[in-house]
C-alpha cells in the first residue's frame, strides 16, 4: 500500500476517492441469466461478455470478473467560497425552490477501471450524498467498456503506452481530440480526464479540447466517448503490428490476453 501511494505521488495524481469494498461472490444472488452463468463459472472473463455483445445489468458481474477494479471521484462541483470563489468539489449541488422551502439535490460522477484496458464512467443524482455516490458507482460498473491501446506516434515505438490513432468524442458543446504520444510524454490533458485515462491504462497522450470545457460533466463524457470510438475504427491486418494494436487486458508477462486476430 505504501508503494502504491508513492507511485501516485510521483505521477502527481490525487489519491483514490472511493473506498474499495471486498466482494463476496458466495453471498451474491444473481437475478439475470448472465449473472447466473458468471457465478456458476461458465463465463470467466469480461472478454467473453464483450465478444458476445451481451448487456451487463448487474454491477456484481463486474466485481466478480475484475477483482482489481479501482474507482475514483471526479470533481464536477464547487464548494462555496468568499467573493464567488471556492474549491472544486466531488458533489454538484442544485436546489429547487418550492413553497415548503429549498429542496437540494446532489450529483456525483465516478470513474472505475482496472488500469489495464477496462474503464467505466457513471453519474448519480439523489437527495443525499451517499445514495448519489452509490448510484454513480453502480452506473460506472454497468457502463464499463474495453478500450484499444497501442502507439501510433511517429516518434514512438510499437507499444501499449498510448492509443493507436487519433479519435474524437463530444458531449454537448464540448469536443475533445485524443492523439497518440511517445513514451515519457505523460498525459497532456485536463486533470479530471487524467483520472479516466489512468484507470483505463493509458500512460501517454496528447489532446485538444473545444467548447465549454468548464462543464466537467460534459468534458468527461466527451473523453469517455472518444475512448469508445477507438473500437469503431477499422484497422488493416498489416497495421496491427506496426501500431501495437491491443484490445482489452494485457497479462503481466507482457503477452496479450485480449488481442485482435
């Protein structure tokens, strides 16, 4: 645990915002056919689910198949401060004016990932902070996707440190463009987007943003949309090795676990 903190401190990354809970597979009672197959051991990896195109309706499925999943809050709100200022907050508070008085609601956004090819982003809204957090965490697990990694930079060498080609994503007025970068560049992107890309397992990237990027919810959703669009680009067989085109998770020994044929 000490090594983990020191690693993040060296990379100028904030600590994790959501406590990791232990998942008890034996106590889990699945309600869907997919969940029953996962508990029975018929499905043993997220790769099988993504290849079959089945929709995940239970967040416990992700907990069962990705034991090393980590989560982190996204700063989407702002706390009150003097003269209109204030620190960034993980809660976005809104109020509705009624005859009975003000009715506040809290919105939170959480990113989850295993830092090895799988990442999800979820948003939750409730009258209190804790239910909003639980909703966001559940949505992030249900929306988890498999991303493509590689290195399409002409300065770099074929590796899985970046992305194989430039992609764009948008949400509302915000548009973001992610571009490949060679090793050692780091994540040249907005701080909240860094959290999402770190959880996805991307270490080096260039970026450009357009529109109202102060709206962090739209900015993060645009970044997540760009990661989705990585899998929509068709790659010729002769370019797979040149770009180090890698799909999904990679084993610790360096061999591909979920690779393109």
